[in-house]
């Protein structure tokens, strides 16, 4: 039997996606738009060190476990971020396991408020 999911989702997060737009002068007028919210399990994802071929970054990495949502499928290719405890977690990758279709793991990088 699969492990219990509900007990791991103790944090409230809001999901936002970047909607690009241009104004009359062709300047960037895009904005972050809320596309959903839910409960998640948020835990540190190791030290913020560079992986082979990746530039060194100072942001802390997080592993976010959530229930699968249509808005999150393919989120790695889009500009998606989570608002959690007053900070932004930018989604770097999405992991979907076909053996557990009810959940998704987001690999995120924390950025300040």
C-alpha cells in the first residue's frame, strides 16, 4: 500500500504562473497570476551547491510534495513559482511518478520576499 499522503501536506502554498504581455510601447507588462493553491510538504533539498555544468547559485533548494494538479503538469517548462511562508520558491523541475499518480514532487529554489 502506498504511504499516506495527507499527513505529509502540512504547509499552505499558493501557485503562480508568469503571464507575459506587452503594452502599447512594446514594454514588458507581464505579471504573476495566481493559478491555484493547496497544501504541500516542504523540506530542504540538500545544500545549495552547483551540479555538474550548472552555474553556482546562492538560493536554497527545496523539495515540495503536493497532490497532482493539472496546473502543475509540465510546470518545469513554464515560469511557475510558489508562495510559502512569505518567500518565493521558483520551480526548477517537476517529478511525476507513474506508480503514484496522485502526487507530484517539485524541485524549487528559494528566493527572498
